[in-house]
């Protein structure tokens, strides 16, 4: 439905390649281990879902066991039965650094679009700042 060779087709092709489910994101993912108890740490894998994203680091900020979560949920659902949930619940806070590479969509213009016929580029006409000397 778009013109072949147009910029819209290029955007659509990039979006289709990004949504390709056959690509593995394991190389762009990171593991974080949360030491919730003495037996075994809670290990989470953080991976991106976009092909141009890479998870650089995952830093554990805080974790806390939530006491009484099952009681709170039963009150919220309005079904206060006497079944005890034996699961433990944890609130884990992490900080994630993600790198997104720019898509190669369009090349840099060879001429200044604001002054295509002029010899001076836009960058050369801008103010240089203090002390305003050339």
C-alpha cells in the first residue's frame, strides 16, 4: 500500500524486522540476582523486546519481603476465606541502563535544507558564544 523505495516503506521494513520473533535477545539481556534469603537468590533476566535496544546494566536498589500481602489481596477481592497463602511476596526495586541505537532510516542531507543554494552552512551562521569572536 506504500510506494516502493519510499521512506514509508523503509520505516515499515525496519518495524517488521524489529518485530521478528526468530531473533534472539539473549545477547542484549542481563541477569540480576536478588539475595532474598540464605538458600537461593531470586534471579531475574531483563531483556529488551526491540531489536535496537540493549540492556547495559541492571542494578539492584532495594528489596523487601511484604508481610501480609495475601491478607491484603483477600480484603481487596472481598473474599476473606481462611485459606493461608504460603507464598512469599517481595518488592524488588531495580535501576536499568538501556542503550537504543538509532535506526538507519535516512542519510544525512548533502546540502543545507535551509540554504540549499547559499555557500554558507547553517552551522557557520550560528552564534559562537562568548566572547563573540569569529
